[in-house]
């Protein structure tokens, strides 16, 4: 008989725990649920006691969040599947770190895919510590208004406010900052677009460019719409994006 994978559900909402518990017990006999918790303190004590192989972790919880729980562990000894309501930044950070997540309300097909990935990692004894560390660093940097720039062999931390423009160049991006610094990132332009929410100062102006609107020194309202930046870069806004860009500049 195949050994079952032990798992814990951590979510402050009773209904959400019940729904996930029911989906798992009725459809995935290979998962053995060995506990539930409704907050970070309760969850930490439970995890230390029962030592599960897998946890389903809600992100938004009262007083503290799921990311804070992970910081309690010097080395995370279990697989993590995040469970969250729609939170654009949290989802971006999780995807950015190559981890898995489920959106509420949880769909059984998505749950099945997440469980299969977790089973594979557990059976191959993979360690997701590097992804967890990367995620927590990304979250922390966002709180400090810094961003991680991933190159082929390193990660550089820069302040968001120093970024002037981001240009797509195939499978990587060129990031220009104050003092004429330039960084090459292996992330795609769409990854950065998803990272910057609608309330940020960043906006996509063409198929290949994102700019920081706080670094604009002059722009024209006519056709074509030309934007001049503090580092002397000059961009022509695409017609398709002109209205969105001008609305952004009015805020």
C-alpha cells in the first residue's frame, strides 16, 4: 500500500478549512490530514508537533500572515501550497519564486495539480528552501520598496524609485536606473508588469517598454505622444496605450 502524505490546513476561515478538508478527504486518499490551525501562533505549534510533509497555507490571516509563519523556520521542512483570495502582488511573488498556489474558491482540478506537484517533490526529496527564501526576500523587499533583479548568476537588490525604464529584449530585460546604471534581468517584461500594481508609478507604454512616471521631465499630449525621461531617454507611446498612459499621468 502506498504511503500517505501527511498534511495540515492553515486558514483563519472555518468555512474555507471545511471546504478544503472535504475536497481532500473525498478525492485524494493519498493525503492524510493530521491537523488544522486558524492563526500563525497556533499553526507554528502544530507544525512543530506533528511535522507534516505538506501544508496548505492561507496568506491573509488576522494579526499576521502566512509569510510570517514561514519566517519562524530557519529551514522549512515541508512542501507548501499557498491558498489565497485574489491578491495580485502575493500571487506574482509566489509565481516569481516558482512555488504553487490555489485561488479561493478552490477548484478540484487545481487542487489535484497542486497535490501532484507536491507528491513529486516529496518522492524525489526535493528541497524547496531556496524558493521559500526567494519568496520571503521578495515580500520583504516589496515592503522596503526594493526589487530583486535576477540575472543569470546573481540577484541584485535595487530601490524601485531609482528605476527609470525597463526594456524587453527577447528573453531578458534591460533596466536603467539613476546615475546611468544599467542591469540585465532574466525576467520577462510581463513579469514586471504584473509586479507593479495599478497604484504604482510604473506604466507600460509600448510592447517593449515600462517607464517610471516619476522620472518623466516632459511629455506631449498630441500625436505622437512623446515622453522625455530624466536620463535623456525619449519614448513614443503606442497609440493603443496612449489613453491609459495619459490617465496615469493625470493622477
